[in-house]
C-alpha cells in the first residue's frame, strides 16, 4: 500500500506554545518513529470500512468493544476515497510517548502499546467533524498541532477511557493484526475483518 509521507517543513511554534508533546519536527517524530495525535469516539456506526451488516449503518457487536481506529484522510486513502480506503483492515501499533497536547488531553504513562485495526475515516463524515485533529491537507500536511497522522479510537465500550488514555501522543507503525490479537483479544483478527463490507479493499 502506498502511504503519503511527503512533508512540508513549516513552522508551527506559534500554535504549540503551551503544548507538552515529546515528539518534535514537522511532522513530529520520536527516535526515528512517526508520531500521531489521538482522540476517541463512539458513534455506533459501521464506519468507512463497512464493519457492520449490509443493511443499515449499525456496527457489528464485536466492533463496539474492539480496538478500532479512524485514520486521517492521507493515511486512510492517499487518493481521497472516503469508503473502503487503502488502509481498511490494516493494523497499527500505537505506543504512548508520555506526551500530549496541552488543554486537549492529559499525561499518560509512556510505553503502553496496543494494536488497533483501521476501520474508519477521520474526520468521520460529514467532513469537518474533527477539523482540529484530522485536517492534514492533501498528501503533505500536518494538523494544527503539528502531527502528520491522527487516529481517533473507538470507545464504544469504554475500552480507551478504561485504560486511562486521554488523547495521548503516540508513535505508530504498521503491524500484524493476528499477532496483536494474540497479545490482546480486543484487537480484531483478519478473519473478523473479512466480515466487513470493504473486505475486498485494503487488507484482504
């Protein structure tokens, strides 16, 4: 899968005056790893990868409590698709850095790692519902906090608040969903993704 990683070097110091991130640069990196901002959501919908019955817009029961993530547009699909994007069904390993954006979250202990399956697009349609976090422009932008990547995390069963993640800054990398499931059953397996309507897009 192609991933849009081209960056523009812009100065965002004025926007980040009161921030407490540990990642630096534009886009932000830490020890050679890509950094991302995170938020959480719970809307009960099947999302932009169709993880719910073909009729209606409800999500599968397992999706409510699973480790699912919505990715910003450039990561979800480089060509701008808002349904069945290239990243559907792929998994990312998120590791907390101990940092966060001041006023938008709280400190979370560093080194906590969880594996999330991408199953939705952020901003969650209608476009613009999360403008501050998911407004990376085109293929080379960062959001207003300086992050080139953003993940909004499914919290339908309080799985995110339950582990005291309050919009933490994370590093991220691609990983294997099935291995993630062996570590924590809340990470969906590739077999589970085969139930989604976008099973023939993204991860097969």
